C-alpha cells in the first residue's frame, strides 16, 4: 500500500529520507540536516516569491520517497510562462512510489494554474538541478546532484521528456596551463584588464558585484532566474566559510568590474564524514578532513556580454592557477549542452566531459 501525504509541520522524516535510501552507497554525500531545516523554512528568501508543498510517500507505513512541488513567481514573470517545478525528489526502487509522488506534485501545480512541470530543481538553476544521467562512478562535487540511474527511467515512464542536458567537465591539474591560454591572458592584460581577489572585509559588497556580472552574463541563457539581493546574501553566507579569496576573482577595466570567477573547495568530501550531524565529533572530523580536500569546483564564472570572446576568462584562469595547483582536480559545472563557446574554452584548458545531468518537463 502506497500513501502520499503533504508534510506541513515537522520535516524530519522528509529531510532524512536519503539516509536509509543510500545507506549502502559509498558515493552518497549526506547534507547537514540542520542546514536543510533552515533551507526549507521561511529563513530561505526563496519563499518570499515562491510557494511550495512538501510530499512524503509511505509504503506499508514506512517512508519511501519525497518530492517538493513549487511555483516560482520570479521565474514565471521573467520568462512569461506558467511553469511549475518539482525538486528534492527521492524514491525507493519502486515505479509505483515514483508515480504517486509525481502525481501529487502535478495535481498541486494544476490547481495553481500551471501549464507544465519541470525539474528536478532544488529550487532553481542557481542551485542543484537535474538528475544525474551519466557519470555514476564518482561522488558528486559540492552542490551537484547525485541519484540512482533509475530516477531517469521513472521520470520517462511517468510521461516526462528531456528539456535540457547539463554537462560537467573535469580538469586534472598540471604544472602549467596550455600555451594558448597564457598567450591570450597576456594579450588581455596588455589591454588593461586587471584581476583582484575578493575582499573578505567587504564580502557582501563584492558578492553584489558578482550578482551584477552574473545577470549581465547569463540573462539570455536557458533557465536563467534573476537573484534577489536577499537570495544572493543567503547563498553567499552559506558558502562564506569555504571561500578562498585567491580563487574568487574579479576582473576589472579601469576599476569597473567586467568578469568574475569563483572556485570553491569540494566540501562534499568533508560532509561525507559528518553524515548529516553537527556535534563535537562531526566538527572535529570537519576540521580534519577540510585540510585534505583535493578537488575544486568552478561554481561561478561570468563575463559581461560586451567583454565576451575577448579572453577575460583566460586571464582569470591564469591568475587563479597558482593557488589551484595545490589541488588535484577542478570540476567545471554545470554547462548547458548547447553552450558551445564555454565548452570549447574548457576543452582548450584540457578539461574533459565526464558527467551529464538531465532536466525534464511535462505538460499538465
């Protein structure tokens, strides 16, 4: 017997669904349960322009899956759509459980007047999105999704179709960047572009610079959703403790910001050993393993549209390279499947495509 209920008060069972589901999976990275409670609460500024319902599936009385369905008013106003979303999907390997969860989400969104449903999004393209489609042999890097292969099968069997694939590239650190990158960086430097690290004493002000560049660079991209100031501050404060200034760089021309790059250490390596808990033992583990992180993720990268194709990215890469050399790998993620210029830039560096993610859609 499968029952799907809406969770309105305590979200503990909802939040803890992944733990038994992935208990035998060595690649699973549990998120901190306390942080997830905050993320699903009114403290998250996302809910100032969005409404959501949380659904928990039970099979024979035991938690067996979960889904969030939500309407993001900023997305629909910006894109002039009536699209609802689903996210935070998890399910045991039972097609009927998945069908029941998707059915509840779809029913909620129809009631809200939506014409289609898209996902997974946790909660937007500014956060985790997509089901992992290829690359199941490695753990997910920070703020990237992970799931069993059967999630894609469940989505398709329930009437969802591909709307967009996202790519992740991996770059294995070398002693020196390719000569072409260095030549382009030198030319850009001679033209007056300079690079500086973010100023942690003025952290929020520099994050606002990122927001300005991000909106300029990404506003025409598929799925883009503008961030409010409150959302940016909330997201930045979540990452502040792991940000390295020498890897979080701003490109400027005559003191005017023109580009931004942020590489962050893969804190998932630490979370894997904390197992969702925040206590003296897990904090001690965090301190120990944080010194042993070997991977970076290029999470933030954008250049103002009037400075695109002028080599600003090459100069950012060069300036961050010496600090990045302390690590073994860099993941560039995520990249739209049809963003060929960025893919070619990463390939010029020596990056290789190694994971794919898929976002689905269904008419209601």
